[in-house]
């Protein structure tokens, strides 16, 4: 891999910034300063910026327990983003799907573009379970309607869903990911969401020990579970 690209993959430096570091002779490969951004880095070589050794990992997978108040974006000039919550500063990370600013819970962040694309693909029907609290109690009829597909103002009604009462609200599992889907489903039964938290995303479950605002790498077992989307 080219040296400038290698630096981008290991750090938050852009390609342009990486080239500048190389020109400034701050980058070495196996102890020798390299000033050519196109230098080919081979497996096992040690790349340093000044005295810091870089560690290359091709793909990384991060689970974040998103708190309310953060937007799902990589950059924003006005609001705090979910990226502000993770330690990993690689420039190639992206967020798999989105949760509204006031929604909490499981968010997956990765640099694996194929996984990102597949987990969001409408054809894959990846399940997502939300814990939902509304202004008013839902009737049995409301729950029935939510389960059987409901008109939320799109061309087609929502797909069948699973819904059951839980604690102060409901657990609702949907097999698609339309814009503001849960909030619009509740509006369709004349209700209003007051609290929303995503608990599962495909085969991944939010780690109960992960405090709100904290993140961690997926375990090997979790990575195994999402391999079918890679
Ligand atoms: N549905 C919503 O309405 N909001 C979310 O953040 C996620 C699903």
C-alpha cells in the first residue's frame, strides 16, 4: 500500500496532510526516513511518524451506546456528533445507518463499506428492535395494526413487525429502515414517541454493560455474527 494511504488508514490525517508529513521528513519506514508519498509499504514493516509507531488494521468494527443529544454524522459544524464519542480517529470510518438526535442506543461504526451497504440494503431486511415509550398507552388494536403493517404516508404500508408490551412501553422489531420510521408508526396510531432506544441491529445486541456514551470494539464472536453481510 502507498505510504500516504497507509498513514490515512492508521490515523485521522487526510491524504494531503499525510503527504505534508512525508515531505517534512517526519515519516520513517523500518527506521529510514522516506520522502516519497508513493513508497510501497509491505506487510510487517514498521512505519513511524516522529517517534510514534503506526498500527494498521484493515477493518474495524465499533459498537457505540449513543446518548441523546448527538447527531449521527461524521462531521458537523454546529452539533456534537457520535464521532466525538469514540477514541478511534481513523479518517475512513463511517456510521452504519442513522439514529435521530434524541434517539439512544446501538450504533455500529466501521470502515467496512461493503458491510455498511449490505446492512442498510432494503433487500436484506435487517431487523432492528427498539424500546419505545409513548405519550399514551397503546391499545391492543394499536399493537395489532403496528404488527400487521401500517400506512405512514409512504407509497406502501410498513412491513409486518413484531411488537409486545415491555416495562413502561413496547419492544418493536421492524425489518426495514425508513426515515423516522418508529416515530411515524406511532403517529399513525395517534400517539407520540417520548423515548426511543435501539436495542438490536441485525444479529448484534446492545451490550448492557456499555454505559451511555461509551463504545467498544466488537468481539470476535460478534464479528462472526455479521460476517454474512460482508
Ligand atoms: N425510527 C425513528 O423514528 N427514529 C430513529 O432514530 C430510529 C428509528
